[in-house]
């Protein structure tokens, strides 16, 4: 580096394979991998509608109660488990996407 530069530069290469697909095809993809560690990450959405007087409910919806982000693929909440050796810290909670209610300056 330049004179006085205290940062160290280490040459490195990161090799990564990313698969974005449906769970039904996951086993086939994993079996095709010969080396490395495989991590699976997924998101689950609880779908609800706001009915006047009744408030928030999941009754009468066209989407499943729990789904992927598109609302098209039904997901069972109980199928979400922490990795081996880990435990849930607490029950699920609502984490609203606050950025949707904020306008740009």
C-alpha cells in the first residue's frame, strides 16, 4: 500500500454456490454437492387482513395463514426449526417493515 497505510492486504478467494429454489428440489441439489458446508435460510410470512370492526385476522383470506414472501406457497409454521444445538430464544413476534411507512426526504 501507500506510505503510512496501516491496512494489510491479503489476497483471498471466496468460492460460493448459491441455489435459490423450492424445498421439493433441495435434496437433489444437496446430494450433488461434494464439498463444503451447506446452510439453508428461509423466511416465513404470517398473512393477515384488517377487517373493519373485527381488526386483524387470517379468516377469509385467499392466501395461506403462513407462506413464502409471494403468498403463493403454503408453509407450516411448525416446520421452522433452529439448527442442531440451537434453541428458540422466545416465541415469534410481529416485526413490521417500518420502511414502508416512511417517505423519502
